[in-house]
């Protein structure tokens, strides 16, 4: 079975500073990787996904993530955050496309 | 295209009552997932359904909880004899049968409060 670990439960960062949200997964086979964002009182929205090919994936709102197979990581980054990026971020992994496993989430707070 | 529609958005039930949560997947999607989210916790998988079939219910409590996805109509998550510990946000997600890479699309959730 796959599992997903988001090492940081809360990440405060100043506006316009860079941010990295960490995600590690455990799987002995190839997987598909996703990052979702959840704004207060809303459902999750897909930020980006890695299926195959280039290990650097660009998503919406200026986010990107890099797949590192040797370290089994898929960290999310943004070079300059905005207040509107304050939200909960979830990493997810799927092997079959039918089962999705989510991390416990990272709460990003952007400080003015 | 309408997204995943969940209703009601908020549901209040007294202990012992039944809660019914509805989910209409995106048009063209035949896979439905239910997740539960508790405060300060992540998403917990409950059940995965395709039309008229439960594929995986390993995350759903054996008692009081049931789910269905009939040939016609929305998917229903049913909780009988609710207890305070059932208070949570319940999210439905759907995906297309188009292959292994189809991501999940989420509804805005139903927030269940048991008083």
C-alpha cells in the first residue's frame, strides 16, 4: 500500500517570500502524484499532477513541484507567495488511478 | 460543465437520527469517492464506488455507515443513528474512467454537525 507523509503541518511565511511544502511517499512501484489546495469551507482543487515525463511540473497560481524518484519526494514550491495563497495543501499519490492516498495536509499561512 | 455537486452544504442532526449526504458527480464521471475530514486532520478515505457497485469500502465503519451509487441519481452516503463523533466534513470526489491518470474532482463538502 502507498502512504504519503507531509512533514510540516503548519508553514508560516512572509508575503513575497519563497515557500516549499514537503511531501514524501512510500511505494515500490511507479505512482502518479498530485497536489491539491483547499480554501476555507471549500472542497479540494487540483494544483498540479505528475504522471510521467519531465520531473518538474508546473501548476496553477504559479506553483510547481519536482518529482524525485530516488528520494521518493514531490515537494511543492512557489518563488513568491501572496496573501491569497493562504490555504491547506494536500499531497496525494495513486498507483492504479483508482485509489488515492492523501497526506495529512500542510496549512500555509502567508503573513503580510 | 457543472462540477461535483454535494448537498446539503450543512446538515444538523441530533444523536440517533439518520444523515443522508448526496453527491452528483461531474458529467461523464462514473467513479465516486467519499472522504471524511475532521478538524486538524487530513482526508480519510471511506469508500469508492462505480455505478451500482461498491469497489472498495475499506475505509468505512462497518456499522451505521453505508453508501450507494445507483444507475440513476446521485451517490448517497448514509449514516444511521448518528453520534457526536460523526461530526465532520464529508467530501465527495469523482473521476472519469478514462485511465490511470484521471485526477479527482471534489465537491464543496457537506458539514455534518451532530448535537
